[in-house]
C-alpha cells in the first residue's frame, strides 16, 4: 500500500491523486477527499497541524490520526 501512496494513487480505488495529495487540506473546510471514491485524504488535527491519511500520528501533539489509511 505504501508504494501506491508514494506513487500518488489512492490506496482505496487506485485513482491517481498526486495533485490532491500535494495540495493539502482545503483552506475552507480543512478536509480533502479522493474525487473518485470519496475516501478522506487530508484533515486538520486539533492542534492545527495538517495530517495526510498516511500519517499514523500527529508529529506536533502525538495524537493518533483518525483518518490513517481508512478505506471507504
């Protein structure tokens, strides 16, 4: 699965989402989703740090990432 993420693909539906993974969360909602399957790929931690779905924990506060590799 890590190879899919590194290559820029959604591990859930295998859609190429490099642009979405590189863009970060939406400045309006602090979220971002795969446009094909809807799996959440970005969020904002309670401490304010942006988390991608392949980050197991927040590097700022140490909290678990609630969207860590969740599949739809």
